[in-house]
C-alpha cells in the first residue's frame, strides 16, 4: 500500500512539473548566452552550467522519458473523451508533444524550455 501511494505521489509530481506551463509575471531572458560572451567565463559560472548539464542528463532526461510514457498512456485513455468534445488537439499537444519536445529536443543543460 505504501509503495502504491509513493508511486502515485511521484507520478503526480512528475506530471505537474512537466505538463504544466511555467507561471511567470514577466518573460525572463535565458541565463545562458546564445552567442559567445564578451567577458571571459569565471570558474563558478562554468561549474554552475556543468552542474546543470549533469543534473539534466542524470535526473531531468529520465524523468522526461517517464513523463513521455505516462503522457502517452494518459492520452490513450483521454482521447475518446476528448473526441466527444472535439479537443483532441489539446490533449495530444499537452500529453504527448510537450513531454517529447522537453525530453528529446531541448539542448542539454537548458532546464527551462518553451
């Protein structure tokens, strides 16, 4: 019973962290430069970026893959009901496309993804 409850809590946290869009008061610029920086990198900024890359590969990507599987399963269950209300596009976009894009299309180390 405890194992099932723990699994449900983990799945709920995973789904809410991946499926819901981030809420922001205003759009923020990416903390990572898209072009070559003008100033040389300090060791702390390289360490922070490296730590994000490691956390992304070891934690976020496997969780994203699990979200893909859970989203695909949820979409299969939800699609008959969504077809009745003609909202299957929203179901596919939210439960299938967004987790797959987050897991397989975003650059390594970039945790926030549009």
